[in-house]
């Protein structure tokens, strides 16, 4: 039986300075690829659509052998820019379509294969329907530019499966193994098995230690290297193996958080990669 194949990535916003400097540090640590943030595109007139900025990213990617794999639309995820939550006929929804279009244009120019939009805090069925209808337009826009669309969210698996299936057009989940813990939406290994490999595009993984009460929180002081905390890392890896998923695993480790006490960013990245390779590759 052939081994499952994985590639390991990180995020440019996991460093205190995104963009080319982060790509360099990711390369020095040995990561295969990177997810880049949009530099809050629609709030700053879409800086990553500037050819001179694109060129800097592409030069760093080539120099440090780190592929640009995901374009994360932060400007669609913050409280001021949840444009996907609005009625599809509203002015806000049109702003969302413009943001997706400009992101898709940037991805096409830079050879980035996927866009990721995070959508959380869905308040009611009407808002969920707005998001579904808006995502139907987003996937079409992305397809016009040869880009795949993925969604990170705080839905339960019972909500997410019909959402993905009803939007269709190749929309897949970006599954963050810690989100169910933080949002109280389920147990990651069970959710992974229920979704199956065909509904998941890639994974995010992050790690924390439980506090003195045995509770996992977002406190910076408790962040640690993947596989060395209390976030069901090993169980999630087992589930990913069980469904036969192959592809990208992104370590969402914020190297500048207080839990690392000023450790060298490259050393933390190498430590993270050793644990990922041991869990995903050596365990097969």
C-alpha cells in the first residue's frame, strides 16, 4: 500500500512582518509553501494587485523555494468587512464580490491556486442563506480566473455538509482542527471523518496547552509547537490518515506569541516541521 503524500506550509501573518520577509523565514525553516494574507485589500485599495508588490512576493517565493499556495481574504473576515453576511442585492454584498474578484485577479497573476475566506459568527438562518447565495457567486468569480475557493467557518458538521453541497461548483472546506474547540461546534476527529476527503481542500493546525482549569483558550502564553499541547493533534492526524486525505497541512503557529518567549522564528519552524513529519509521514 502506497504512503499518503503531504506538503507542509505556514502563514506569512504568523510572523510579525508578512510578505517577502516571512517567505524567507518559512524557506529557511524548510516549509514547502505559504498562505499569504491580502494586506487588508479592500481597506487599502488592493495592494497585492500592484505588479511591483506581486513581483516582490514572486521573487521571494523563487529564491527561498516556498510556493504561494493560499490567498487569505482577511478583509472579508474582520467585523467591518463581513460582506458575505449581507443580502446578495445589497451594496455591501457588491463590495464582497469586488473583493473576491480583485483577489482572484491577483491569484491568477501570481499563480496562487486557491483563495480562502473565513466566515464566522453566523447569527441566524437568514444570514446563513445570504452567505450561501454570496458564495455561489464567489466560486463562479474564482473559476473565471482558474482559482479554487475554500471556506473556513464555525459551522457544525451538520450545517457545513449541506452548505458545501448546496453551493457546489467545487467549493471545499479549509478545516482548522482547533476551531471546533474554540467555537464549541464538535470534536475535530469526528468532524473530519464525517466530511471525508472530498469536501476538504486543506487543513490548518494550531496548538495550545490547557490552562490550570483544563480549558483550552486563545491566550498567547499557552500557545505551543504542534504536537506538544492539548488540542487533540494526534487524534486529528489519525482522522486525516483514516479518510485518505493527501495534500496541504498548514501550521498556524504564531511565532511571536508570548508562549514562545522570544525563541528564534526559524528554530520554531524547524521544530514544528519535525513534529509534522513525524506525525504524518513516519507514522504511516
